[in-house]
C-alpha cells in the first residue's frame, strides 16, 4: 500500500474548500454536491478503507466526472487539491474524474485499463490502485442510486451487471454493500411497479 500524506488533511479545511468552491450550491441527487461528497466520504470510512481513498471520496468531483460534468477546479490545475489532500489522494481523484467510463468500465476487470477523457491516454491499474479506483467508483454510484429512484430504475440493472464483473476487484465489504443496496433498490422498483389489487 502506498504511503499516506505526511500530514493528514484537516476535515474542516477540506469542507471549507468545498463550500468556497460552491459545492453547496450545486444540485445533485439527494440535495447538493456537497451533501453527496460528505455521504461518500462517510460511507468509505464505514468500510474502513485507507485514508487516501476516504479523502478521495470527499473530493472525487473536484474536477467533475464523466457522469457529472460540473467541476470545482480546472483539472489541469492540480496543485490546489494536492496541497489540500496530498498527492496520493489527488492522483486517485484526477484518475477517477478523468475516467472515460464508456471506454473503461465494461472491460476494467479484464484489462485494468482506465482511459482518460481529459487527454485520451490509457493507464493500466493493478493491485491496490485498481481496488481503490473500483471501491471509489462503487461507493459513489451506490449513493447516487440510493438518492434517486429515477436513476435506480434507469441504471439499476446496468449497475448490477457491471458490479458483478468487478466482484474480484472490490474490497469485500464494499461489494457486500453494493449487493445489499442494489437488491433493495430493485425491490423498491418492483414494488413501485405493482398495480393495486
């Protein structure tokens, strides 16, 4: 496992930076982008993932994402986030934000390749780097489907299939969480589709 930054980020400082960049004013399923980032951070913490992964959860949309094209910082200006959360966390955030999902997600388990939507380069991940990327991706999407029944209905089957293919890559507790959430939202969808007797 890679080393964590010498000085761990200060939660209040990171939260203040997110607010200063307008995260509380950006709409997102479940309220605001700020609320979403905090939920992802807390969920990663409950899974007892490494501190850099947890901090990446709190800042994962700093540069926008392929699924949410609002950014709090230009992705070409990486130094502010490096100073805020450390280089290891910033690297994971930049990789996650830059991921071209249509080119990367479906074949990730077979290739470990993450294609960048920022500049088109491809990076091959393995070991802890691949697990951290998958865990962050899973936990982010779990929060979104929990917060939006419309997204759960539209993408639930897609995520079930995709995440099943990632089973061997993810941390066991994250995969168990994904199984539980997707089973619950599927049950909610089926109940909502029933006609009254």
